[in-house]
C-alpha cells in the first residue's frame, strides 16, 4: 500500500510541531509518528527528505529536553543552514570521490596505452573534444565595433 499525500503532510506537520515546541519533546518517538501519520517507520524512513528533516528536528528536540531551551526562530533557521551545509559537504565528498576514481581510470588508461606503444599525450593534445572547445585565437585583428575604439573616434554604436 502506497503512502498517501495526506499521510506525508501529517508526518511533516508533526515534525514542524515538534520543532516549534507545540508538542512535548517527551512525545518525540517513532510510535507517535506511526500512530498519528498512519505510516510505518520503514515507509517514513525511505523518504530522503523526511529522513533529513527528522534528523534536524531530532537534534532540536534533544536540545529542548536536555538543555531546557525554548523554541527560537533563529535557532530553527540555523539548524536549516546546518542541515544544508551537511548536505553540501556530503555532495563535495561524493564529487571528490568521483574525481579520484576518474583520475585512477585515466592513469590506468595511460598505462595501458604505453604498454601498447601509444603515447598518452597524443590523446590530450589531439582529442576532438579538446580541439572543439579551444577558442580560436585571432591575432592582430581589430574589431571596428569595439566600444573603446568607438569612444575614441567619438562614434556611437547601436
């Protein structure tokens, strides 16, 4: 059975109420979500957005319990920023890992090319993609519509 939009709305609404302190922090347990949202823990947990929001609110609720801190909009916004920072750090880590894998693949391809008496630098210099992306250099050519030249000549450009 699929989780309905209404169940998701209720689950996220519960998180919002816990975040704002409208529901007692002692109630912040999975059973509360299961009873009120009507969806099981694994179902809720499979939704990545819910999972991230749950962890963020869980940290806030833990502060409410242990440090007797009251709800603050600034603290809530800061926790959103912290969550976004964590997501970006994870993305950077993922991209660095991908870059490292590609470097290893390139090094291995270079090694295989050398074994087969092929110069790997040939691929770097003569690749069709690299040639296509190079900007054509025009030397000693003056663009008569250049705004600086037009200003020097006292001419207006359309």
